[in-house]
């Protein structure tokens, strides 16, 4: 009897062990048995930034905006990937803004809209006390050039390497963290097969040395490195590919100039009474509504996109001009008319007869509109011109490969301020009618294509 009990006890122990082993879940980010996940990570380095130009080592501790070249080349990379018919299950970026901005423009080049999810662990390497350092500071302080990564950060297989830079992350530590980030992403797509876009940093090259055994090195701006994840393991497919960007640039060069049509709000109640209308808003009069209906003829063709200010007169004009597309229009306060402070609602006739000092605030000796705020009230035209330029750049970089046109509903004083600032030799005809200013955009450059008046 005792022998039988002992036998049953042994069998029970074995069963418990087998059952426990079978039911134990895999460790976090580790593939389960039979995991069918088959992913290709397209690791793209961010576009050129202003700190890249200065060769500053702002890596993990901060960020800088992309230059115009950086934005354009991210867009080109998207065009090149689209040409190769590369599609993505999802898009990720590091928490640093330069990578998020790169992902935005790359997706625009692809012609795709999808959320961009932040993955903390794919951020750039931490340079410790040498964050924000200029190149000449490294030899002055350590006797080595800043790109001597073996000296400063060690190789990927040097687990116990200690950096001479206080607080710096080593190549080994970075590669471990970076792969953990890729595992985090893979865990969100278990059982899936496809491509994942990850906007990251030059230190993608550091991670790649885990597979090549090379010395740590960076990869070029907007280059793509492909890493495969299969059967729970990573492998390097190709590093530092620039052909997507280069082919995209060629595709872009063969396309027509983008047309952006800036439409001033047609005649309103205040304008009809010869009153200055800036931040103050009023309804379109009958003549204004008739003019708005003729805007599509002045522009020609169906627009690829419509933008407008969030002021009532712009909303009314776009609803009349493009009733089927008006609901999809993008409103942005950067397109709002100048806030004129003291001058708001003033009679134009009164201003024409005002004191010379007031008149000098309104116009320069040669008649160029100034609208300089009086007593600190109102918006300076140069600042308003800057916000319109910022908006136009965003539109241009998003639609620069489009064969269509973009229509922008905005306001006369803002357009005049923009032209005074960026095209000082161009004069807008004085008119109380609605006007359409045609701009063209190609290769980071705007040109004025002419002004059309719309008869009511």
C-alpha cells in the first residue's frame, strides 16, 4: 500500500510539473511557442536638423526642428517607398520631435495617414555631460575627436566598457535598450506579417553593429535600415539605404509645380461700408456671395485640398464656392486676418484724413501697407507674414507631389503683409473685389503666378 501511494505521488508530481511548464506564459516581449510573427522593421533616420548642420551632439537630451531640406528629403523617402509599393502595418517614432516630424513627412510622401506611436526605447544614445557639445569641445576635453566612438562609447560586445564621459550610455547599453524597444513594438503585432516603420536616429548604425561586428557608426539622414524579426530573433537585411530618398527626389523632380491659390474673402458688410476689417468679423453681402460662387472658375479644376481661416467670412465663402468639399476643409488660425487693434472697424475715409503720424503707421512713404500697431495694440504685419509663410510651407510639403491644386481661403491684409515681406517687388492691385493670388511651389521655393479679380 505504501509503495502504491509513493508511485501515485511520483506520477502526480510529474503531471504537476508538466502542466505548470505548459501553462507558464513567456516572459514579457519573448515569443510564445509557435509564434507566427514575421515583421520587417524599416528603421529610418530622421531628416537633417539645424543642429546636424552645426554638428552638435544633441542626441537624447533634446531635439531640433528639421530643416527645409530635412522635411523635403523625408517626403522624397516616402515617394521612393511608395514607388516600391512598400506598405506599413504601423508607424512608430522615438519621443524626440525630429523623428515624429520625419515620420509625418514620410507618410505624406507615401500618401498614407496613420497614427504615429511613440516608443521610448528607440530614442537616441545619451551623451551624458557632452550633450549639446560642439565638435571642438571633445579634443579640448578628452584629446579625441567626437566621432571616435570606440573611445567614448565602446563597441557593441563590450558589456563592461566604462565611458570616459560622465553619464554617457555605452554602445552595448544602447543596443540592448534599442532592441528592447523593437521587441516592445513586435509584441503589439504578434502573429502578424508585414512591415513596421520606425523613425529613429543616426545610432541605428550602432545597433546594426550587433549583426556586423563593425565599429560603431552613424547612418545618413533619411536613410533606411531594414531589420527582420522572425521566430523571435532579429537579423539585419540591409543598412543605410539611401535609394528610396534618391529615387523619390527624381520622381518629385518630374512632377508639375504645386499650385496654391490664396483667396481673399469676398465683400462683407463692413467692407461695403468702407470700414477696416481685421479680427472683427461680418457676414458676406449679396455681391460677396455672388463672387464666392465664381471662385472655382477663377481657380480652375477640383482642388486636392481646401484650407481656410476660422473666421466666419472665410467659412461662408468656402461653403458657397465648394459646397461638396467644404466640410473636409482644414481650418487653421494662421490664416486669420491681422488683428488691427486700434484700427479695427475704423472708417477708411477717417484714416485718410488722419494726422501724419497716424498715416505713417498705416503706410510707408511709397504706399506700402504697414498697419503698425498703435500704442502696442494689434499684430505686426511682419509677424503675421511669418505665420502665413509657416502655414504655406506645411501645405506645400504635404501636397508638393500632388497633381492638383490647393485652395486657401484667407484675407487681404494678411496676403499684402506676406507679399511685402517675401515678395517686396510685387504690388497687389487696390480693389474692393475678391481676389485670387496664385502661388507655385517646387524645390523649396515659392513663386508668385499672378492675381485674378473676381467680378460679383
